[in-house]
């Protein structure tokens, strides 16, 4: 099951919850997709 959680705060890509696991990273009230999180290691 795939449910949208929100948009990445950097690129705007939709971040999903897939089978109960967040397909992204939530840091300091900001949601990031995995590709953006890898590009911004100091976040």
C-alpha cells in the first residue's frame, strides 16, 4: 500500500508511506525525499 505523506521541501517530489515505512526523511519539521537528503548531508 502506498499513501502520500507530503512533498519534499527541496524538490517538491511527493514522499510516500509504503507499507508502513516512510520513503523519505523527516528532520526538524521538514520532509525530504531520499535523493535530496543524500545531496544535503549536513541537514
